[in-house]
């Protein structure tokens, strides 16, 4: 009779472990599903922000916003020569 009680107890523990494992598995599956859903939302949000940033930094948008604010934009060809003086032999010797 004692051995039957031990066997039944071990069987009950084994069944409980199987049930707990199943619950763990379903909880892990649900967690992964929610994480993937959140990742998709974040990717979409990042994509939208990237598109907005690309639009805001486009040349036409920069010119439009600068003209609205009354800023002058230097022409690209002029900017090359306006930013720094051309390198001469005298200035090159001063750098050494």
C-alpha cells in the first residue's frame, strides 16, 4: 500500500510538472508574439521618422525654410572659396 501511495504521489508531481511546462511554453509564446508586435510598431515609427528627416533635409525644403526665415544660402560653388583662403606657399610654411 505504501508503494502505491509513493507511485501515485510521483505521478501527480509528474502531471503537475507537465502542466506547468505547458503553461510556461504558452506564456513564452505570448511574450514573443507581443515583442514581435512591438518591434514591428517601432520599425514603422522609425521608418516614418526617417522619411520625415529625409524630407526636412532635402535641398528644396532647406531653401524654402531658409527663405521663410530670411536667411541667405550661399551657392555651392561660391561656398568652396568663401570658407577658407586658398593654400599658398607662405601659409603652408606657417603650418609646419
